[in-house]
C-alpha cells in the first residue's frame, strides 16, 4: 500500500506528482498520530478524572489550533488564486475593449469603401 503517489493540479494547469514521503503527507500523518494519542475517557478509570478531562480539553484545543492554522493557510492560497483570476479578468477585458475598437474601425472603413464605390 506504500507504493502510491498523489497528483495535484497546480495553478498553472500542470499536474504535480506527490510521493507519500513529501511534506503534505507528513502533516496528514501527524494529525493521525494526534488522534491516536487521544484519551478515551469512558474507558479510563482513575482518581484524577478532573486532570484527565483537562488533558482531553487541552488535546482538543491543540487539534483545533492545528485546524485553524491549516484553514488560514488555505484561505491565503485562495486569496492568491483570486488575485490571479482578477488580474486575468482585467487583462481579458482590456483585450476585448481593444478588439471592439478595432472591429469598429474596420466596420467604418468597410462602409467608407462601399460608399466610395457607389460614388
């Protein structure tokens, strides 16, 4: 099962192959490791239930912080993508305006030629 790879679509439209040993996979494995360390409070019977609950809450807060950091990284990536699309849109609109003006000039020239032929 270790002989696999992941293909990720990059912003430039090309695919990137990611091996299981890359950093992306390391972060996933770290999250899985954290889940395994979780304390099952129902199974554990000890005199320090309060401390067990505090440890569990601390563990949950740690997981939430990891998720929040990952969410912020993804939002930053989305902002970069959004800016690239906005730039592309502006460039495309400029090209459309330029082509519209060129078409208008061609139409006027054709009409002028037709009128000169009638003259």
